[in-house]
């Protein structure tokens, strides 16, 4: 193993730890305190609103059509999302019929370790009861932990027309916001229209995850500098397992662009698994040599480079701006080095603080 390999391993573990997500391979040997300190996301909502289907599709790669055969959740299901993905946290799926604020729950302790609550509303069902439960949940949770992020997924939107989706989101957002103002609760939930049959659920969860990443502003600034120096239209820093993007530049996110970049990761991994792995090898076939360029028939180019074994940088740029691809490759190496320095310095600072406190 050479010096670069040592550096890469040290960087990857520090990167994970610094994000608050723990380190890969710790699942079996983790202490309860390590697991407890992981960011937690709670999935809540009425019965049959689609909570279990969401986490199965996003984090367990279940096909959307297969979720039709899922049984209704009857108890709290805890999932540790940390097997091989860069995105590592705990997701708790609460059954719709369970009263979270029942005295038998130690809900105050649980909420103090929660990063975000995702409340799922079935867009094809009556919303009155769901809005009432959403309001009750926010009011009670806010009194215990005002730092929790509240995210509302207006789900199962695949059965609605585009105009109906807009009207439904406006209606739910207006009613929920007005009720909170009337109760003098200064909370501003985020609202997303989602479906497991397209990339909207991945984009929504990307926004949720980003709020739990303390280094997000730095990552966004680095991406802004990279695309401006490389004449790139859009760039995503994507977790290769879940295809959630942990950061993007400050230009608006277009759903079709995100779908293209997400699909590119699938193509690269599929081809790598066929041609890049030996017969006895297992895994994603994704390593430090992974890179790809795909020229589209609309004059655009997709560009993918490996950042580390958890992350890929996926970009969209005009083919006319790809003539100086050597410059883009150089800028990418500078971008990758900058990310390494951000987290290695932060880890070193933490170690110094720990030594002083001891």
C-alpha cells in the first residue's frame, strides 16, 4: 500500500466521521452510543400514506411496483442506513395508528436525538385528518426540540395532473402555515410533491439530508467555483448507492437534469460491474479509476468523476465548452483536493480539542 492509499483511507474515514455519519463497516461492532449519536430521521403520517414504500425505494432499492405488496407497518421500524453508502443515519418508520406522544413512549429523549421529521401526506386522500395530525405533531415536537427540521411530503402525486399537483401543494401549505401562525408557532416546514415512480422522492430526500450536513455551505461554494472555472452548467455531488445528492451548486435544480445525472451513475456502475470486476469479486465496481463522459444528442455532455468510494461528481455542460476537457480534469483535481483539505483540517482541529479536554 502506497502513501496515497494511506491518505485516501484516512480521508474517507475522517470525511464520514466529520459529517456525523460514523464510519463504514461499524454497523456490527458499533456501541450503542455510536448508533445513538447518528442523525435520525422520523417518517410520520397517517396509515397507508406511503411511508414504508418511500424508505424501501430510496434506501433499499426496491422497485416501485413491488411496494404494492408491502404489508402495513404495525410497529416502529428502525433502519440503520449505513451499510456501504456515504449517507449514514437512522430512519425510524412510525405506524400511522401509533400515538407517538403516548406516555409509554420516552418521546422527549427520542426527539432530542432527532434531526428531521418527514411527515407524509397522501395527495390522493382527504387531507383534513392529515393536516390535523401534522399540526399536533409540529406543536408538540417544537416545544421539546425547536431545532428539528420539519419536512412535509405531499406523496402519491403520480395520480395527479400537473395543475392538480400545484393546487394541492398550495392548499396544504397554506392551511398548515395558517394553523401554525394562529398557534403562534414560528416554524416554517418545507413542502415537497413526491412520488416513488419518478425522481421527485430522491430530490426531496436530498434536500432533507442536506439540512443535516454542517459542511453544506462549504461544499456548495466549492461547486460554485468549480463550475464557473470550468464552464459547466450544473454539478451534483451524489452518493453513489442511494443516488441522493448531498450538495449541488447554487443554480436552480432542474428535475430532468438531476434524472440524467442519476441515471448516468446507474449506467457507469452497471457497465463497471460487467466489465470492471473479476469473476470472484463483488461490489459496485466503483473505484478511484471510475470516470465517464457521455455525449447527448442535444449538444450537451454528461461528465462523471469519482470523488471517493462513496461520492461521485456528476456534471452537465455544453459540448462546445468540452473542447478544453483537460482544463476540466485539472479543475476537478483541485476541487477534490479542496474537499480533502476541508475535512482533514477539521478532523485535526477536533483531535486537538479532544486532547486539550483530556
